[in-house]
C-alpha cells in the first residue's frame, strides 16, 4: 500500500520509535513520579527526556511547560476550556479543525462568545486585518491553525501573534499540521500556547500529544487527581506540569515520541518540507494536466498536503478506487467544515493527498497514474482553482 494519508497520522513509524516503545514496555514500564525504585526512576527519566526534547524543538528553556496529552484534540480542549470562561470571547480563523470549532461552539452555548476571522487565501494582509477587527476588550483567547489540514495553506501566524501581543490577548497555535515540518520558536514567534499531536509530523506513536505553555497565565485544570506531588493537599497543584497532568502517563508512547522528535530533528533545516513540497509539486503538476481533475491549489500553500476532486466522481468513490489501486488517501470533509465552507467545497468534500518523509517520487507517479485512470472514465475537462 502506498500511503499518502500522513496528515491523519504518519506511517510508517521510524524504526527507532518502534524499538523505543518496545524497550520501554519490556524494561521499565513503571509509574513515573510515584515511586523511588529503579524502574520508576527510569520511567521518570524517559518522560523528562521527551519534555526536554519538545521544549528545545519549540524554543523554550523550561521543560516543565511541556504537558503531555493523548492527542492534539485533548491539548486544544484543555487550553480552550481552561482559559476561556463565561463571558469571555474567543476569536478563531475560518479554517479551523473541529477540534477547535466544537469546543468553541460549546463555549458559546455556555455563556461565552466565539467570533470567526475570515481567512483570505490570496492576501495575508486581509487575513490579519480580519483578526484585528474582531479582537475586543472581552477577548480572552485567539486561536489559529498554522496549516490547513485540508488545503495546506499557511496562515500568517507570526503577524496574528503580534496583533495579540499589542492588544494583550493570549495567542494559541494549532500546530497539528506544522509541528515537525515548519520550524516553530514560541518565543520568537510570539506564541503563548501551542498544541500539537505526537503522531503526525513528530513521527511518534498514536496516543501522544503536546500542550506547551509559554505564558505565566496558567489555565484552570479540567482534570484533577493524582500527580505524585502534594498528596496531602486536596487542591490541585498550582505549578506545571502537575497542574495539568493527573493520572498515569503513557510512558511507552512518550518514550516513542522522544525517539520521533530525535528522528525528525536529525534532518537538516527545512529538509523535510523540501522533500514533501517536491513530491507535492510533481503530483500537482501531473494532476493539473489530467482532464476532469479540479486541483485546489492556493497561493499560500507552502506545505506538501493538497486537495483535489474529479468532475462527476464523488470524492469518497475516488478514494475507494485509489484504495483498490493500492493508494491510501483521505476523502470527505476531514473534520474541517469551516475550511470547506471558506473554500466552497462544503457540499462536495475533497480528496486529500498528504506526503511524508518516507514517500518517494515513484509513489507520487503511481498515484497520478491511478487518478488519470479514474478520470478517463468521466470525460471531464481540467480546471484549476
């Protein structure tokens, strides 16, 4: 199977990630921070190693500000629900994933407010202006996806963050499609809160995610319980990471994530993105020459993932036929109806192609050949949007 669904989760996982997970389960899968015996100490060291690697990757000096979660969705929910209370206003982009949109919608039903800044895919100036217009005195949190998980366009997040700093508002970045591919320095880029999955561009196991906090303003804990610290006190600890980490951690997954971060950090600056863009460029070039293919190619798409449709063919059917040809892609709304509404594809959905570091040019060619075979049965005409 040729795997072009890396935006959902990267596959295959690097060999060192698999080895680290297995070694942890076999040798020291104890409870970190709860006991003083050797196995618990080794588990604690593995967890701290991953915190340190993640903090360094995103430009922070303090590993305690790295919070482990099960995925990016949990990280986003912890931050949104932890920072925004009744009466507070949240501003997001019009390209957000449901992991942001749904908790913001629920926030609006619980006495809060939610505004959506329209993203102009052809003008960063207009996108930034849309955010700036919506920030008011009661705005508590501004959230933007770094990269659309459907169309690959990159939002001007540094400029949006600068507007937030000027207005004294917290800025949160959803780095689900950028962590590991685009260099992110939270201090330099003005990012107060960052949420990322461990299983996508960081090449860690599923069941891992990161919530990283670069502000002295801490969110309310949504989950309370055992932390291994202050056990005589019924109040949840007020310091990180304990404030936001209750219960036993996924030690094997976290150890695997450390190996994934090590793997992706071993590439040269921008090397991963250049590889994915080269594959994407060749695929989009070939697909644009196929009669009947609608390629949604946006000017601000400087990442590898992209979407297309074939005239007269339902996107799900296209994905099924590609699957039959041995190519894995994703079709539908990709849990991002806001992005599809922005791009005018809400009724049709799209077929999404997302390359990763292990994909090759030969695999890209095979995908295009398979798409051409499907499109030839429809007799459509080429259109590029």
